[in-house]
């Protein structure tokens, strides 16, 4: 696939490549034009000089004595044009090639008095590499008397052409550079746009600026905003439907609870009450999941230490061995109930699978301490490494936990993850050395 | 401080018929005469006076919240919400309207009766249903406790978590500051007992030590609860309503 390798993938690369090609074409065409113009000017210039010299030579020859003529002509020679006296017929053939004819025209245009004289011109053959051609010619003064002339300089001034080319090249380079700069400034908002678009669906709505950048970019921003709004509408609708079902189920569940309560004491009554308890918890879990996902509660200063202590103590009272290790006070800007739910879920899991847990609270992020860590470690079976990511997803459970011993909807870790995200952090799961799981909530202080 | 011996009349506003019947039956069995109403309008039309009102939040037409607002403009009769909504915001909205408690469905029948008794006792302590205003916010030594929301705030404003049982214990201390309170009294008033532990003095001691630790994380807080050897505890700070 050579086409793919030549054609750059990036926006910047593509635009630059097109620009380079355009500038190159312009450069070549420009050079050719300049060269043609240059040649024309030089030809006129050369013709003019030859004409002047020939006119003077002609007048001198006519007035001078015959023996002096040759000497006088020699002295009229310049470094550019050498003059000589030719008696008889010149060695130059009478035919004139088109290029030389143009020079002859230039000579006669400048000195019309020479127009009556026959002229012979020839250009020395040039090669492909050096197309400069020396001019040689002769003009007849009278019968059997010609003034021969030969230019020493080349027809085309290559130095001038080179200088001009360099100048044009520099301009092209400058144009290219500023174009690259422009493309970069154009591609920057594009890159920002794509970076932001990557975030759609991960957190709150990502606002795209509809008033900045070129027109097309604004339209893309508008489209993305509209898309997000539609998506949110769809998700919101679903969530509201599920929440409504969740809420509505609570009334019949209340009735059931009261009816079962009226049954006389039996094993069935206990089992029924346990079932109702499980359904209640599952509903709560579902509602918690949506609520923590929506992240609409206002954040307020909350003491994480007392929160962790209270959760550890409550779990211990229920028979789990949960110890708290951390400072007596650590204040975070957060949603108290959501943080409590997240930590409770982690502790519940640890007690469920490991029987005991250590709850460690600490401040991270160097001296500023702008990140807090709530770590829950157990000595349970842990999670197979390839499933560590999976268990954080909603409704995902390890096969081993789908038994009656572990009722629930598999939302515990998802809720904790939601809460961590809403608090500018994340949930990190890792297997511990020597067995067991370490679940760590990372939370931003503000 | 038992509830007085007189009977307390309760109104139940709940639109779900079967649930209303079941709850009415349960409350009657627990010794409360109950009148049930299906809508807010029906309740407002009745001229009866009640000692406590159990209100469903989601009612057709006029919501339970609106009815609560209406009630508060007229009397201080205690109100307990029962609601299908469990979010913090819903709870706070209910309590801010002046409700005395907020329970989430499905309501544990025993829990409902316990809450009703607790609210009735509290309202009688401050002099009957139409008497003085029950202070929902109490201050001590810079701390602030919101009784309705059941939230505690440290002097610099951050929310400090305490368990329900610790909250009840602190509430008792705040009602009787600078008085020696015996372990029995504390135990009696704690609505939530410590599960899984030997009840009695030891559980009170555990609760007090936990509460001390949480209050004690602030300078000077450690001395707020002083032990009186062999008797009980004294809450040392001044309490302002």
C-alpha cells in the first residue's frame, strides 16, 4: 500500500503536502516565466550595445584610411564585443536561426540607419546543461567589406537567475511556514474537539464551544452538543422509567411486608421476611446506582475519618472484624451519603468474601494532600486478574458469587466507582500479595 | 420520660387502599386509634384533631409535601413521612418542611411504631402538640446538631458521621446537660440498640467511647463527656437551642 504510506494520515500533514506541491508548481512556473523575461531583456540590451558599436565602427571605417581601419576596429572592441574587419565574404553562413533573428531585429530597432545593411548572425550551439550561446555575426558596410563581431558574454545571465530563484524560494518557504502555522492553529481546536468528544459518556456533559473557531468547527460543536442532549434525553428517560418502577415497587412490597408480619410465627414467615429483605436491598441497590451515577447532590465538607470509623464499627457490630486505621480527622468536599454508600459497599464485600477487613484512610498527593485514599483490604479469595476490570461494571458478578450466600444485583462496586468518579477520583482494585483483595477509593479533596 | 398514658390519635394519609388498611390494622394492634384518609383533600375536610400524622409523600393531586406545608402553617402537630423515595434530597426536603421523621417504604412495622413513640415523646417533652417549638438545631461548644436531619457538624462546619445509636445517645446528653445521667437512662432512651453485643452497661460504655472519639477529634471535644465512676456520665458543655 504505497499510496497510504505517501499520503499522510494527519490533517496537518495532508494540508502541508498539498501546499508543498502547489508551491513547487508555482516555483517552477515562476522560474520559467522569469527566465523568458530575463532572456528578452538581455536580448534587447545586447542588440542595443551591438548596434551602438556597429554604428560607430561603420562611421569610422567610412572616414578612415584603408590601412588604419583594422587597428581602429581593434581599439573599438570592448570586453563584451570584439570587432574585426572582414574583407571578402564572412565565414558565417547567410541563414539566420530564429533566436539570432530576434537579436538582429533588436539591433535594427535601435539603429534604424543600419537597417539597409545585410547582416549575418549565428549562435554557437549550446548544450543541454549550458544553454548559453555565444553570438557571432557580421554586417556588410560596402561591397566585400564586413565588420565582424563576436560577443563574449552569454545570452542568459545565470547568476541573476539564480539570485532571483533564491529570492522566490525564500518567499515560498515563508508562505509555506505561515501556512503550516495556520494549519496548526486550525488543527488545534480540531484536536481539542476530538479529545473532548472522547470524553462524551464518561462523565457529565462535555460543553463544546459553539462560538469559537472557524464556521465548520462551530457547526461540529453545535452538532455534538445537540447529540449529547439527545443522548442524555434517551438515557434520562430510561433512568426515570427504572426509578419509577423502583419507587412503585416499594408500595406493594410494603403491603407484602405487613401481610407477612400478620402470619403466625413459622419457618416460612422467617423465610418470607428474609426474601422481602433481599428484595428491598436489591431495590435500594438499583436506586443507589442511578443516584450516584446522576451525581446531582451538592457537595459539602465531610469528615472522612468519622465516616470510616462509623462504618467499621457498624460492620464489627454485625459480626465482621473490621478495623479502622487512619487519622482522627480528614475533611473532604463531598456527598456524605454517597461516600458512605461507597465505603459500606467495599467493607460489605470484604466481610462477605474475606470475613474481616482493614479500613485504611490516608492523604495522598505530597505535601498538599489533595487526594485521599480509602483502602479496604481483606484476606478473601481475591478476584482472578483477568476479571478485575469486569467486576466494576454494573450487573457483573463473578460466577462464584451468584449463589444464595451473596444476594445482590452486582452493583456494589459500580456504585463505589460512580461515587469515586463523581469525587474526581476512581476505584482501584488489586489482588494482594499473599491473597485477598485490596479495593482503594481515590478521592479528590475538593 | 415515658409517653403519657392517654391515647394518641393518629391520622394516616395514604392513597394505596390495601396498604392503608394494613397499616391501620397494624397501628391499632399497637394501641393507637387510627383514622385513614386516601387523599389530602379528604384529610383537610375532616375536622378531627390528631396527635400525630403519618403522611405518604406521593399522593394524587395535592402531594404529601404540600399537605405538610399546609399543616405547618396551622399547628405543630408531629408529622412522619413514609415515602417510596430514598434519596438524601427527598429526605431533606421532607424534613425541611417541618416533618419530624422520614421513613422509606417498605416500612418495617415495628420500626414505624418505634418512630411514632419516639416522635410523640419528643413532642410531649416540649409541652404538647401545640406548645413550644421543638428546637431542631442545637448548639454546644461550637458544634451543631440538626435533630430533624439527624446530622452533626463540627465547629468548623464539616459534617461528622455518627451512628444512629450514637446520635440518640448524644440527643439524651443534650437534653440533660451538666447532669449526671445513669447508664440505665441512657440505654432506655437509645432507640437503636447495639446488635450482636451483650446489652446493658457495657454497650453504653462502648457507645460513649465511640462518641467521645468522634467528638474528641476536635480540640477540647474529649472533655465534653465526663465519666462519673460507678454512676454514669455528665455532658459538660453548655447547650443552646
